[in-house]
C-alpha cells in the first residue's frame, strides 16, 4: 500500500488548513477451477488457506447452502476429513453448518444477525476464514456476513451453480435485499479466493444449468465476438449440458467478467455505468414481477432478446442481428416470453418500464444502459425510448406466441 499526504494551496486565513490524503490498496484473489475440492489429495483448498502465511495453522468455519447439502449429504463429513488430514495447516473451528439457500435468504435480516452472532460465538477473527459453499444468492449473504463482522473476515467462495461460477461468484459484490429493494444493503469486498468445483454442477437440474448460460451469451455479445460464435457452434452441446462444453463456457465467461472487474476502471461502481449488465434492466424487474418464478438467467435471456431488438430498431445494430441472437437463445433452450412482461398498474402504466428508473436509482446519477453496436461490441447510452421498448416487446411476443 502506498500513501501520500500533501498540502494544498495555503489559505489566507491562518485558522484553517487542508491536506489531501491519498492512498491505494491493491486487491488480488485467485480463482481456481478444479474437481472434487475436498478430496484429501486435492491441494487446492490447502493452498488457498496457506497462500499468504504458509507456516501458520489457519482456522476456518464453513456454511453450506441447504440445497447443496441435500445433493451432497457427505459433504460436511468430507470437509471435516480434509481438515483432519491437513491438520498441520488448518483447523475446522466447528462442524460445517447448513443454512437455507436461494433468493429468499436475502430477505431475512434475522438470518444475517444470527450468522454474525455465530461467528462471534465461535471466536472467528479477521485472520480466520469464512467459507461459503452454495449458489449466488447464498454467497451474497455469506459474503455480506463475513464483510460486516469484525469489519471484514477473510471470505472464501465456493460457487456451486453455473451462474455463480461464471459470473457473480468471481466478482466483488456482497449484499442482501431490504425495504423491498434488491441488494440494497451490501458492500464491495473482494473474496480471499474463489474455488470453482465442476463436480457441484453434476446434480443441478438442466433448467438451472441452462439458466446460467444466459450470462455467457450476455458477456459474449458485449465483449467477445469469437466467444459468441463459439457459443453458436456449441449450442446443441450446451443445451445437452455436456461437461466439456459447459466447462469451457464457464471458464471463458468467468475470464471476461474478471477482466472487466480488474481492468474496466470502476470495480466498485462509483460511477453510473453497469457495463456488464446488458439486458439486466428488464431482467431485474421481470424477476420481481414474477416473484422469482423465473430464474435470474431466464429473465436475463428475455432481456437480451429485448435489448438486441431495441438496438436494431434505433439504428445502432445491423438488422438481422436480433434474429441471430433470438435463434441462439431458443436453440440453447430458453423460453423468451412471460405474461408478466405486459403487466400494468391500476392507471394502465407498463410496470416493466419502471425497471429503467429502478436501474438508474440503484447507482444514482444518469441512466446508463449498455446496448449493442455490433456482435461483441457494447455501447453505453443514457436514454431509452419507451415507445421503442414497447415495439420491441411486440416483436418478441410475435416471435414467441405468433401474435
């Protein structure tokens, strides 16, 4: 860490002075891709805990998403066995604890407090580790708990869904929902490490595997034409959830998200832009309108189709690209319509359009939405025309329902 304290222009009034405090803190965390993370001969977890202090015996606690625990009933036993086998390097403070998973856990303030109290009761300090094993919403919760206890305990993420492994799990955000607003309470706190274990994907339902592919299509559309073309060529394999195709897709998607975080210039979102959230202004609103009947990735797929058509309508994107994107999403297995898209309030106003203002409100400042200039090239705009959005909705409905 470097720091500079410099005097600014002297003031004529000798009763006051001003100094400029400036310092920079580098952030670094490894993102592993492995299999059978807690097999005793797999060194990844040991390497993770000892990375900075190889000669120390490290203490850690583990919280497991209940959905994961149900699919892997021996997981807690395997973790305890791993800790025992590597006892010279680590100490499991308490048996792994199972906690409810899924988006509803982010709506429970009492759960946040209970987990914080649990860390205090166990004597977990800033040099120990909180390991979270689960899906994206679960990791948002555990990351928030770790970051707000003792002002920040080292957090190790073990994402167990396609969506978490290729997107949210490799990022720097943690948070919970509050006052009816998604992710209102939270923080930017990079994890100590991210450990992606392909074996956790084995028991996912096809619907959940496919939902996570939407984020790969998204980042390919705005950042990497070659990746998009690979997804097109591999659509049948991805729809069938073939492991080799899924693993390659997850890794490239994670790489592109990590590149944006590390080199995009605004990892903690101090500005108004959300450059990786193409298709998300409507997706977030659609999730709420369906009370999360739609998976996040399913809502994103609809948002991608909608915003690609919109980009064509306003002349940003060459005509025909929207058909190409629509066809790809259909080949992968997405349904690109939901009746909630046409929801209106008592005054007849389209509820989906409220998503634009909510998108702006999340970061404040100007509305900033990413649209498409070309396949692989995103571009930020600061306004969207409601009439054109509704025209794009009509186009999408006709493609999906034939009317």
